């Protein structure tokens, strides 16, 4: 009696594990296929190097802006 229940439980466990493994395998295969299809028909354009240089040079702060911020901080501290 107990042995029959254990065998049935093992069979159900095996069927469940095979079903989950099959689902995950199909999911991985379909995602890879979809990824290759999208990359083939809609390729990603590479960014130009000039845009990287422009953003690096625009990060410097002009002395006039630094002076304005300094004056605003000084004025704020004077009021308190």
C-alpha cells in the first residue's frame, strides 16, 4: 500500500519535473530565436565617436557660472 503510493508520488514528481524542464527549455530556445530575429531585421546603430567627445567637453563649468553660484551661496548665508 505504502509502496504503491510512493511509486505514484515518484511518477507524478518525474512527470512534473519533465514538464517544467521542457517548458524552460522551450522558453530559452524561443527567446534566443526572437533575439536573433530582432537583431537581424532591426540592427542597433552604433553611436558616433564625435558625440562622446562633445558630451565630455560640455561637462566643464564656466567661471561665470561658478561665480554666480558662489555669490548666491554667500547671499544665502548672509540672510541666515
